[in-house]
C-alpha cells in the first residue's frame, strides 16, 4: 500500500441521501447534487491529509456532474457493483474508505481491504 497516496473515499450516494427522510425521493438527482456540493465544501470531517472523494450515483441520479473536490461516477448498472469495482481497482495501492450503511456492500468491500463508515460520517444530520 502506498502510504503517501491520498485516501480514496467512495460515497454511496443513494444510501447516504436515503439515510435522512427529508423528501429526497421527490428529487433524487437534486438530493445527490446537494450531497455532492456539501462534500465539495466540507470534505470528509475528521479526515486529515489529502482525500480524493468519489460520489457514486445510480438510477434517477445518473448524470450528476463532477465538481472540484468531488468526482461523480454514474454506475452503469448496480451502484454497489460499481463501488466494489472501484475498491478492487485501488486494492493494495492506497487506503480506501467506503461510506455506506448497506450491510452487503460493507461486507463486500471489507473483504477487499477497504474500511467502512456510516452515512453520518458525511451527513451528520
């Protein structure tokens, strides 16, 4: 593992947005954009040093654009499968943190060496 490489933080947009019942279901794309903008402004609280943030969107949120500080990736199919693929690509080369509460996804990415954290890591409401 390259200890000088920035931490890769992969955020499960659907899971994080869905963690707070604030009407997100009426505008999934808008909710993902608000999360993206919060991440771009605030980063990942409690994480010092260089951090690369990747927000994975799926379904109705596909097409959300990247902004400085947050790369947005639209999953071509399953968001979970895309996040596992991103972790696998980074495996062994750098530290990876996946932000999700999805138990199945958490199991899959920890098997590849990623750390996991819940939605409150990036959405403290």
